C-alpha cells in the first residue's frame, strides 16, 4: 500500500515517492484500479506541517502544498528551487483511441511527461479491480497523482510504470511483418498468397484473416430472425442497419471448407494466425456454439433469442471465452484482433467495453504459459499493459502517413509503446504505391 502521511475527514494524502504524491477526497481506496496496479514503493523521508488551510509535504526532492479543503495541490517546489503553481502546464501530448476516419492530424489526449516539470494523473473515474477478478464501480471521489519530476522524464516513466504496471514483452514473431487485407479470401486463395510470400522470400510472420473468416451475409443466408438486438447507440445502429454480419464465431465453410487444414499448413510454414472479432452483436442461433451458450446461460435454444454481449456479466464472459474462443484456439487460432468500434458504454457505469475486452482477452491469452498478445485499440492510461495497439482504419493519404510517426512517438509520453499501423492506410483516400 502507499504510505498514508495525512488523513483528516474526507481528505487523505499518500506519498508514493519523493516526487510523486497521491491525494484523495471522498471515498478512499487501497484496491488496484483500471489504471493503478501498485502503490507499494520504498518509503520516502518526509515532513508534514499545516498552515492556513494548507498541508505542506516536504521531501528530499519536492515541497508539495496541498489545499486542505479539497486535497488539490496548490503549488510544487522542485529540488531546483523552481516553484510551480500552474500544475501540469506543459504536459506533452500522449495518444488517442483510434485514427478511424482521420485524414491527417487529430487531437491527442495528454500524456504523463511535461516540459513544465509537473503533471497530474486523474484516476477518479477509474473502476476498481476486485480480488476475484471482477470490475466494480467506485464511490464518488477525487483521486489524483501529482508527478514532480522536473525534466527527469526517464525516472518519471519508470515510476509511472511501477505505479501502473510494466510494459510486457511481446512474442518475438510479433516484431515481423503482418499480412492483413480486408478481403473475402477463399481457403485456396489465401494459401496460394502465403506460398507466394514464401517463394518471394518476403518475411511475413503473422497471417491475419479479417472478418470474412466467419459468416457475413447472415440475413440472406439465415433469414430475418438472424438480426441482432436493436441498437442502443449511434455506433450500434450502423452495424444493425448496414452490417448485420459484423459479429460471428463460426467459420464460413463456403470460403474455408477445411479451415483446420489451412491453420495446420500455416503453422507448418511458420506463420502465426489471428482472427478478427467484433463481439457487439452477441451470439445468434446460427452459430455453431449457440446451443452450448444457451445451456451454460440458462436459455432455451428453441426460441432462437439473441444472447446479448454483456461485458459486465461474469457468467457471460466466462462462457464467451470457454465456449466461443477456446475451441477455436484449440484448432489453431493463435490470438485475437479485437475490432471494437461500438461505443464506450456498458451496464457498469464507466466501464468501457473496449478496455474490458483488452483486459480480459490479454489475461486469457496467457494461459498455457504463453507470452500473451492481443491486437486492439487504445483504451486510456494503463493500456500499455495489453499490447499491442492497432491504430485503426486509417485513411489512405499522405497526410495520414505524415502524422503517424508523430502519433507513434507521442504515445510514449503515455507509456504506450507497442503499435501496429496499416501500412499505406486502410480505406478511402488515394491509391498510390509510393505511400507504401
């Protein structure tokens, strides 16, 4: 636990390091959160004294002046003697959730490092990670971490990682070239293409199969009753009215008559295979595992009701992995490309389904003593624990290409380092081989 150095009424102050202070107002917590994993650091030396509604904390490296009424830091005096009252000024840009629909530069969220010498991480809305692995809402609070590292960026990032979790190593194969094209390949077309890469001595290590691995034309194939649940937000409406086949868990046997043979062949040739998933539309009656899902979740398969995707439901999520994903992994799927684009709300207030999918999929991918890996979009500070990042459906233009190196480098200010971009872009724009 962090070293609590002051507690009075609904204000609590903890000293993490001589240059990192935590202040809480309202409901206190010592549990890990979505962002913060560890508060147990070496105990720093300090003194505390109060004057005129101000709590002063002096360490070897900083003097923090905290307003006693609300726990906010008024000023910080650095070891250099510089006094900073505009806390967080000069904070460098971090990254963003996605580059979907972006043609060139976009606004970036704030990072953690600052040219002004101080930065603030607000953890007030971060949910609690319970000992049983569930995610729970927290009572209303203000929970902030004040970094006073001056221009010592490296030490700040080290302590940020110790606080929020280390950046994991990724499997070595992930450092190679990935093949991914949004196209409805047949099994023979895909195998022929991969063999050509081998013959041409092009070093592809990851053979991605986009969403057409599963049934897509679900209404024409299975009828109107194959429709998903009615949408609850604009993002879901797009998929409900235009893209009914976006979610699926059963191989398209017309395109892939013997998918296990293909997966075996790809592995023999040294490729790793991820599949693309969009879980938002739930599980429908035409899926191979629908009956098993109904039995597990106490539903009648004869009614052909849609099993709603519900990331807040622990029983659903357990079945989601054990029934829908593990059998496919046993057949040879190496990891998952989580292509979540359907909003930020769930049945737990404040729980972003993207964050939850990244968290649970990454932990699940570590089973069997494997080095875990997912491909997914960024979901806020702490996302560096779940590599690696997919920057989204980039527009095919020179503006997009020009922005991506800056975008990639800025993400390091938020501790986010493992990225995968669509080389040459993904959609719209222009066709220009030079962009590659």
